[in-house]
């Protein structure tokens, strides 16, 4: 527990500069190892109110393989990304693809990914800064910025956008849920902590 506490204290120092508010709206350190884990209504409500946000996660990459969703919001019609409504579905995912790739996916009449090598077989802090207002993003690995850019002609889907369009939308850690409640893109590593900040 002390290790986790020190980890989160270091996250505040490292990442609070990204956020308009130093205090996170969501702070989880006791996360079940059975994924996907659905946020409680209370915790989800804090995140669904966000348009611009910063998501920080500490994970163990030792067993990563294939595309894994670490933190995602999805609409109730979601089926394997956006197969259910491919041109209109709002879907946000932050995760990994293979043993050493981080990605951000956002579907709002389109798809876009950012990929960057991350250390394999060790504990890693991944962060995504999502600025839907400016239509751009930044990706960090262990507090070092590894990529930034914009979604071009695509519009970044935010948690608020998802919730506004789909009242019954959910937020999951360690994977998503398809239409029919079947899990997909399930994370097979260890999620050691999650923080979500309001703003960028």
C-alpha cells in the first residue's frame, strides 16, 4: 500500500501541470484484477462530465500481447469498436497494442490511433492528454512526452460526448464490452493505478 501511495504522490508532482485542477476527479488504486472492470455510477459520473481530460495509468506490461483497452468509454450499441454504428458511434479508448505500443483511439465518424514504443516487461506509467476543444492529443510514457498531434478531419470523442449521445454509456478499465455484454480487448496485465484529471 505504501508503494502505491508513493506512486500516486509522484504522479501528482509529475502530471498536475497538465491539468487545470491539480486534484484528480478520479483516483483509483485498489482495482480488481478481473477485467473489464466497470466503474461505479458515482465514479463514472465524474468522468462523463469531462470534455477535455488527462488519463494517467500505471500498468505492468509483462504479459501484454495484442490490442488491449486500458480505459475506455463506449456507447451501448458498441460492438468490436464501432461495427454496430460505424459512422456515428462515439467510442474512446486508451490502451496498448502488442507488448510495447501505446494507443489512443477515438471514433466520431472516423478512427485515429497514435502509436509509440513503450518499455516491455516492466511497470510503466502511461498518460494521454485529450484536448477535444483544440482537437489534439499528447501521449506520455513515464512522464516523457512521446507524441502529440491532432485528429485532422476526425473529431475527438470525449466522455461527455459519449454520454450526451448515449444515456446508458459505460466506462470500463481493462477492456470494453461488446453488444450483448461479451468482453473484448481484455487487458491481461496488471493495472496498478488510475488517475483522471479535468482539463489538459
